[in-house]
C-alpha cells in the first residue's frame, strides 16, 4: 500500500484530496505543510500513485487534483493543466561508476536493450552487464522519458520497473551496475546516486532554469475542467506566485519559474 500524506485534522477543516507524481512528492509535502500553517482550515491527502494514474483519478472524480511531470496529452480530456515550476529528469548511476556523461542516443540504447554492457564505450570503469531501473506506465515521468529519450519506443524488458522515483534511486544506489532516471528532487545529497551529464550538460538548477539541460520539464497541476475546486485553484496560485513557495521549490532542488523574488 502506498502511504498517504495526511496532515492533522482541525475542527472545520477542508481536506483536499490529490494524487499523482512521486517525483514531485518531496516538494509537495513541504508545500502542503507550509500552506496548512497559513490556512489552518485546509489540509491535504496525497496519494503518490504516478502522474498518469493521478490524471485518471481526476478524470474519474476520485481526486480533486493531480500533479504530473509531462505535458498534457489528448487522452487527458476533461482536465486542465497549470505549469507550477521547472524541473529536470536526471540520469543517475551508482557512485562507484566512473561514467560522467551520456548522450540522449546512448541513454536510449541502454533503456531499449541495444547496449547491455558498461564496456560498450561509455567511459565507465566497469565491463559488467548494465542493470537499468525505470518507472512504469502509471508514471508521468515514464511518459516524459519515453517521449524525450526513447523517441516514442517502449523501454526494454530488462528494465526493472519501480513504483516511485525514490525506489529507483534506492535500487541504483545499491547496485554498482545500476542506472536509472529520476526527478531532480531524488538525485541530490543523501540520495545515494550520482547524476551524469546529458549531452555534456549537468542536471542542476542553473541549467534547468536556463533550459539548457536537454531533459528540463515542468511540473504541472491538473484539475478537472468542469467544476474545479476553488480551494485547489487558490493553492495552485499560491504555489506559482508566493515568495515562500518559490523558496520551498528551490530548496527542494527544482526551479521556481513564476514566483515573486
């Protein structure tokens, strides 16, 4: 069972039920707590079941909002997307691996099973079988990776699919031969993984802010187009505009794109 984030109940409180991205969950958790301190009557219940799954939840009326890490698709009918902040998809390896840079083409070859050994010209100190870790189709992160890296192809059957970015990072941190893709919030200090440059550009806040990093993207808030929650709209507006929210986003490793300085 995936754990829910639920803040303590307050008399007369309104609970805003959301779901979606696990990649953005670390940042969302802090935003939920900060907003609750400002608005004692608002609390949150968030299910990190994946960005694509979250959109389906909104479409079915099971959740008031979702957080996704890919742009809207035709299959998202009945929903409206709002850009919340800038983020990046990082390619992560075990720290013992000396590989420092991968091209998009090399990354595609690894995750489509064309390249299966670290000795195949990646600049690694290893000559062992590559162990790739990724996400499944419930994750918006997977859809973004499929579009931006795989060119629409499906990842190979040798990719171990994990249920969250945190689990991908943990798997890579424990496997010297591992490689995975995670949101930047799961690739920083304490993650146990090392990010590699993509096309010669590091996955960091500066390059995401300038949009020079090839795998930059937005985190999106998703609402039903018909009868969206006014309380959630206010929350999204606070995320996008407040100085406090911007500081939380930046401390979380992402980039506040719209907030007051």
